[in-house]
């Protein structure tokens, strides 16, 4: 009977049991209607989508941001912080061994003496301690620390997802502003030339002061838009520079907004692609950590068992320190358990369970937000494309209207007010058209951000910021 009992005791000491709930992924309520096949959607979600714009300068800007963006560097350092915390918590699963040497001089009755005297004391010891994790408290804490480490890595990937989208969006917005500035300057030049002609006509008595004032008003209107656009361009360059990890400064240009290619349009996505979004994975790892900490809190209800030991030498004389008569040793197995804590443990368990519920709702909210972002981006790019086509036709119609109105005015069939109205409408719609181009490109950027997908991992390979990899810190 002794051998089975010893085997059972050894199994209890080494393995123990685990209190608290094991993690089970909550069910996910996913949309049922997707308009692309799974394979098509996966191919689109895994591509380096920013390269589809066909602008090498944009590709270089994205790479520069992945190398030097400060938010990304902070996220990388945070991984190392949680890796260290994981190693610290996990170390409690193993025996802790230490050594010490002490020299002291004291007054009292020395060992083996009968009278008080002043004497020296020398000690050299090796000590060890090991808390037997019977109820799984340390293992649950290690499980939580591991999940927090993985969450920090997913947080870094979330920064990458946001960063690439922000750089691409800022660049597209910059090219939109550049195009607006071109339109404003071209319009101002055209109206300036017209104003010079009108001044000559007024001086010759051909036109009235009213017509000259109307023409000047048009010219000044175009001039007034230029400083505001120039200011926005500089501010956009400064913002993009910070995203690149640089001090504010000018940004190199590549293709203009008319030359940027529109990435492929994924009209639907399988739900398992969205589950790979870094923010969703981060939320799930936080849920796993919170779930594990419930078990760590509940383990405080049960006794704790530790094994401690000491072996070494102690002597009044340094020369006799390592004699056999100076040998000392001790071993013990202290057991402690709570009897009355005035609700302290119950409060910790209640707090842990409440934190787990918060993490659960945050995880569900992250999933719902992901579906919303995808649907918003899909409808955005679809309706914006229709709006852009209508505005393009409107620009053509207004160009014809403005040309006809000026011809009618030159031939004396209408007043200059008609020309003024036609050219002002054309100018405004030209600006609106390029802004809608930017909106459509931004909608595509938002769609790829909402998808997540394998491209985040590919982008992470570029971000050689010295972050800690999952396989470098976690035992297989």
C-alpha cells in the first residue's frame, strides 16, 4: 500500500490540480451573407494592398514608417516588458536556489562555551525553496502572463495595421491637396488673365465698372483659396513626417491623384479573416488572461505547501569552517491556509470574475466593431464610386456650360453674371471632384484596415524594430 500512496502523493506534489474555469472561446454571431468566395477574399486580404496604388514613393513611405514610427517602437518595447513579466511569473513554478556567506562578530555565549565572550561567527550556506503548486495558482498566473504577452504582440500588430492605413491615407490626402492647389492656381491664372483684359476694356469704355468688379471678384475668390490649401499641405506634410518617425518637413511626391490605381475591391469577406484582426486577437488574449486570474484568485482559499531546505557550514573560526563538525542543515515543509480573512479572498475572486466579464464584453464588442467597419467601408467605396462618376459627368457639363456662357457673353447675348455663375460652379465642382477621389481611395484604405488579414504579418517583417517574437519567449 505504501508505494501507491507515495506515487499518489508525488503526483499531487508535482502536478496538483487547477482550480478556476478553463478558457473556452465564446460563440461568435457572424453575418451570414458574404458576396465573395472565401478564396478570393483571402487572396485580397493577404496582399500588400498599398502596393496596388502603383506608387513607389508610397511604398517607400510605408516602409520608412514601419522602421521608425515612435508608436510602433513603443509597442515593441511593451512586448519586451510583458516578456520579462512572463518570465518572472513563470519562474515561481521551479525551485529557487541561492547561496550566502556571512561574517559577524558578536558578544554572547559561543556554541560549546559556558561563559559569555566576544567571538566571530562564519557561515556559508546553500538554501532552496519550492512552492508546490497544488491548486494551480502559479500556473494560472503564468497562463495569464502568457496571454498578456501575446496580447502585447497583437497590440503591436494593431499599431502596424493602423500605421500603414494612416500613412497611405495621409499620402492620398496630400496628393488630393496638391491637386486642389493645381486647380486653384490654374483658375487664378485664368481669371487673372481675364481680369487684365477686363481692365483694358474698362479703360477703353467697352465695359462698365460693374462688369469689371464682377470679374475682379472672381479673380480674388480664386486667389483666396490658395493660401488655405497651401497651409493644409504643409500641415499634412508635418503630420505624415511624424508618422514616418521624422521631424516635420517636406514629403517626396510620386504619382498624382489621377494616376493612383484603385486597389482590387473585395465585396465580401469570410468571418475567419476578420478573426485574424490584431485588435480582435488582442481582446481575446486579454479575455484568456482575465479568465486565468479567476483561478489564481480562487486558489487563495486552499492551503499552500512549500518545501524549504538549507545546507552549509557555521563556525567560530574561519579555519574550521568547512570541518565536518561545522556542518549544518535543515529541511521543512510548511503548510499554511487561511481561516478568517474578513472577505478579502472573496473580494479578490469577485473582482477577478468582474474583470473577466469586462474582457468578455470587450471581445464581443471588438468583433461587432470589426463587422461594422467592414460593412461601412464596403458601402462607402461602393456609393463613393457612384458619386465620383456623377461628379465627373457634372464637371464635363459645367465645362461646356462655362465655355458656352463666355461665348454668349462675348457675342453680347447675355450678361457677365451668367459667365460668373458658370465659372464659379465649375471651380467648386472641380475641387469637389478631387476631394471625392480622395474619399474613394480612403474608403479602400479603410476596407483593408477593417479586414486585417495576413498582410499585417507581412508588414511586421519590415518593422525590424527589435521587438520580441512569440517563439523567442514562449516554450514550445
